C-alpha cells in the first residue's frame, strides 16, 4: 500500500508537470492523518525488541529498543496484544496515546515495559523529503521561461530544501477551492518572484494534501487552474480507496 501511495503521488506530479510545462508539486498526507492499523512487537535478540507500527495508509515505521536485561518472550507477546487493543484506530502520533496506555491494574513489569517502548508510536516524525514531491525543474529553467525568472537560483534552492515550500502549501490546507498566489502574495519569501497555483485533495470530510504548480508571473492561469483542479480530483478518488473513513 505504501508503494501504491508513493507511486500515485509521483505519477501525478510527473503528469502535472508535463501538462503545464512547469514545476509541479504534491504534498503527501501528513503523518497524523493516518491511523494505527496494527502494531507488532518482536524480540529480535534476548535484549533487543523491535516495535513495528503499520498505518491505515500502508505506511510502516520501525524502532528498535535495547534493554539492560533479557526481555521475557511472554511479556513481548502480551505487549503486542495490549497495544493493538488500546491503540488500534488512533491517529498516528496522537497525544492521547499515552493516556490510553495507562492502566492502574497493570503490574510494575508491564507498566515499565510499555513505558520503554511507547515512543515508537508517540514520537513519530516525518521529514520534508518524505512529504513534498516535485517534478519539472528542468522545464521551468528552459529558455522559454528562464527570462521571466529573475531569482531562479533562489527558487531551485528552496525546492531542494523543501521545508519552506512545504510549510507554505500547508497554510492552504483548509482551502476548499483552488488557491492562487501571485508574486508577493506567496507565504514563502523564496516564492515571491513566481506564482503558485494549487488545489487540495482529500476525503469528503477533510483535506489530506495539496497539488500545485510553480511558474513565472506571466503564465496561462486558466490552464494552470484546470490542471491542478483535475489532478487534485484524481488524487482524492485514489485516497478514498486507501483511507479507512
């Protein structure tokens, strides 16, 4: 499933760039939009335990923990059952996970063990590299567009770093229609010499991410708007088959 999600986003980004002949951007759904589907607790070695968290969107995170003493296999098996009972269906990284794991009836050994491995599902992190896809830099830097890009180097550096571009797109995650930022309207300073046209995709009750293109201030806005709207619609239909509502 994770490969399908990655493939769908990459295909959308490449197709959008080809259609518009500009840089295309797609933000993947943030980690917290998925829920915990299953948790596996595995004893790899007598003192090493691995916790595997499988998300509803197919994402998988793994974390290994090394203990000072040998870990009982029965404790590991119990922990897997207990964690699935308490956390299944909960949003990834949700703060309430810690509260759900508290149980006054648990013994000291069980409580300590859960406390040791709880960071595997409460401290999940995501990087900008994992959540922002882009394609078409060479198209934007072609002779046709380059003369209209006074700060092309700054733009390319911003795309490579991803973080500020991703942050800017996420400011529009609640938009219900196409959004257009022209020059100085852009939230990210690095984008104020260009225009961004975007639209959000998602489920009927919440947006999951954004589809957008970056181009010179002089561009075919009608085609850009139609293209990002169409791409967002296709991704919305795809994610309706991926996420459990």
